[in-house]
């Protein structure tokens, strides 16, 4: 039986400690729109995208986005849906207009390789040197275990401008569309937009022949590519994101036989606390604000609070787990009090109770402001716990 480092359900895997886009989800587009370039792109391209969605009988805007790329086939597919339980539908396939490196995973800085594996978008960069860019969380946990320990490389993006030294480039027009789709998905609460990078499109016979020839010379990658193939066909069968695990060797585990074992590992006897919610009418919360609330002593102090909380919580990780991520939602009322925190997803009951205790005991914030009046606001925050 594998001893597993991490379990991820539905969306991507491996998360950075504090997202630099950690703002209230429904203010995310407004925050980006303040950039003149994004304002202009939304003004020019949004209606066109809406029309394309109507032509394909898709609901605009997509609440969930899934991106998968095929290195040898030079393709990037964009899949969308609006309900968690419904299958993904293909919106569009873009041509990747430049390719660096060869088949196989990225294992060191300067190898010009496009990574292969399971990632998520961790950065929205409207000021990229390559028009626009969406950053990927390379190196993920698997990469950190299997790649060069000192120089695994980094700064992997999907971007415009059609040039690359290890990234995934598409045209500027295509990048405009993808960036807008990602903005809307992020704005509606999809904090981790999965990006899966495969060596080939396994349904393409010619591509499979090329991969077989490649593996004759690089047989050490056979197990890795077979696991990528398993994940590919899982999505082909169910049109849902596969569950992906990483074992102590850094290998991806995604076969159906692993799933019952996970349930057994995660079971733990713990009595969840009963909590009382403050009576609060959420209709008071405005759609937009002029200023977000500020943690006492500022944003850097809030990051320090999160870092200390994360370190303190490591002892409450479930047995056999080295990582956990928890999404918490809370309200900062017009007096600056943090009220009604609740866990949206992730974590065990014991871990979540300690997080909720910390947020309930949080000092008073400087409240949000709209039209020079203090107003309440609802925020979301990802807390990463890692040994």
C-alpha cells in the first residue's frame, strides 16, 4: 500500500503558501479591470466570447474551467462547465505556436523543457512581457521530489507572443480569450484552475507511435507517461477531473484502485465542535467596495498571521498526510469584527476547528469602505498547512 503525501479531489494539485491574488472572489475582476490593458481587452472581447458560448449552447460565464495541453501535438484545450456535478464540455482548442524541449517531464532549470504533470494557475499577470500570462505552480510536490533539488527551475506560464523557452505560448488573441475565461472562473470562486500538461494526445495514433519510439530511448520515463495516460483516459471517460495522488517517491498515483485506500487513511475519531453563528443579514453586503478591509497592522501582518497559523497546525494533519489546504470564508462587518467563519472545503474536522478558533479570536480589522461609508464584506482565504 502506498503511503500518500497528498490527496486532491476534483481540481488540481499542490498549492503555494499564500496566493498573491488573495482577494474577495467577487471583487477579483474589478481588481483586474483597474489595469487599463485588461479593461480594454474585456471591452473588446467579452461580447465576442459570449456569442461563441451561445453558438455552442454553453452558459456564460463558465463557473469551472479546465485546461489541458498536449506537447507533441501542440494543442491547448479549454473545457468549461457551470455545475460541479455536470461533465465538462469542450469550448475550444488552441494551437500552441512554439515548442521548447522534447517529450518527458521537466527536471532542472535551463533544460528548456515544458513540464508534464498536474498543475494549477497561481498567478494572473496583465503586465507580462509576453502580452498576458497565467502562471503555473511548477515545481509542484512531485517535481520537487524528482527534479534537481537545488535548481528545479520555475516561472512556467501560459502566455501570448508565440515564443517560449519552456512555457506554453499561444497567440495574443487566444490569450485574451483564455485570460478572460480564467478571470470569470476565478471571480466565481474557482481558486485553483487545473492545468494538466500531457506528452501527447493519446487518442492520436501517430502521436502514440512517436511516444513509443521516444520511450525506447528514455525507458526511465515509461512509468511516468503511463500514469499520465491513465489520467487522460479517466477524463475521457467521465469528463471530470481525476483524483491525483503523490507517493513518497514523487510518483503520480491516479488509478481507481487507490481510491478506497484513501478513505481508510483519512478516517479519524474526532468530535466536531458545535458553533453558533452571529445573526447577520448578508443582504447588507455590497457587490463592490472602494476599499477592502485591512488586517490590524496591514497585509504583511496578515501574511505573518497565516504563516504562524500554518506552522502551528501541522500537528493536526491527518496521519500519513504531509500537506493540507483549507478554504475558509468569513465576514468582516462594518465595525471590523470577524464573524461567521466557515470552512468551504478541505481539511479534517480537528484541523478545521483549530482554524475556525483562530479566526473567531482574530482582532478587529479596519472595515471595508464604500462611498466613504464603512460596510461589511465577505472574504475567502486559502490556508496551506505543510510539514
